[in-house]
C-alpha cells in the first residue's frame, strides 16, 4: 500500500438513479468484481463543502444484477435526488494489503510518465476502464491516452520513484 495515499479516499462506485418510491438508489460499482463493493463499508461521499460525509446505509440488496441501497432517513425518491451521480468512496486505508508487485489504480494517480526516450509525457490524472483494456490518462504538454497493456505499452511501474515507463511516442 502506498503510504502517501493512506489518508486519501478511493472511488468504489457512484449512485445511480432512484429505485422505488421508498428512497432506494441504484449503485454502479467500479470494484472488481462489481459485487465486491459491499465488502467495503462504511461509504463516504463529498458534500457541497467538499467535506467527507459518512453514509449510513441501513439496507442493501441485489435485484436483476443491480445493487440497490437504502440510506438511513432517506425515504422517498425526492430525497434521493441529492445523491444521484455522487461518487461513493472509502478511505484508502480500508483497502486490503496487496501482494508485493501489485497495486491499486489510486497508487498510480500523480505518477510521472516517461517514454522510452526519457521524455516526460506528464502525470497520470486518472485511469479509464474500457472493454478492450484500461487506459492511463496522462496530462502534460499534451493529453495522452495510453493503453494499460503490461509489457507492451507499459514497460515498468516504479512505485518507489513514482515513475511509469512506457513505449509511447510523445507526438501521439
């Protein structure tokens, strides 16, 4: 686990649209597998003051492969509107310890990306999940979308020095 991320929060999903007249909400998980999201409790969202707010989930269930949750004291669809599209996060410290050589996406955010010619392409802003492969979104002089393909475009991830070495042309 990256020590610098310990106090950070990590996205595990987002709230979708309301479900039912009793204040339930759909949840879109970004965990792998998606149902693993229920193992990470408690959940937090950022309120309008950019402060982390603890959510009191008093019930959850699966319905037609959709995760549905009920937040304590939110009892009708009108009350759920403030939660729709909100990011669900957990403290980084809640993530399980990974075996040596493995890491979380959150560990790569902010890392410097160098190509094979030692040209600094920028820093990792975030990662995208696509059907074909994950993609590093690197922001520098240009915005680079680099396919996350180990041993192909991603040559080395140096967690200690916070550098990702890639086989990627600076002009792409």
